[in-house]
C-alpha cells in the first residue's frame, strides 16, 4: 500500500554531494537540514526520510528543500540503495508488516 515515489539521481558540481529530485513536495516552501550524529525528531516525511538515510550509513548530511534532497556522502561512500530508500518513503506494507483488517480499526466481526 502506498504509492512509490519517483526519484531521479543527479550529480552536483561538488564531489561527494548528490541531488535527488522527486515527484512529491516534502517541505513545502521551507527547507530542512540534518547532520549525522544529531537526533532527528519529529515524524513528518522529511524527518522520517532523514532517519532512514542515516540508518543506511555513509551519509554526513541531508538537506531537503521542497522536492529536492541533497545528500552529502561520507568520504569514499557511494549512493547504492539511496534511490530505493527515497522511493519507498510512502510504501507502508513491506514484507513482514501485517496488513490491518477491519477488526484492527474497531469494526465488528462479521
């Protein structure tokens, strides 16, 4: 369940920095900056995405502005798997996740 996010990876002019453009707006007109080692609070989509990217490892910082995600990679790190992490942001039912039924929401059993 959930619709996959379309992601386009684009290089930047700075070594170790990669941009990802997506078909969703994550921050409105504002922007968010996250650094490795700092606690990412909140449960908004940019917060969740930043936590998932840092959990992957190899990332020093993440900047999200509207539909552009800029990732500062650790020295020597690559982008393997980042497109999938971003693309699965709104995919809720992954393998191993129980799909709720009507009873899960308090509906009477038939």
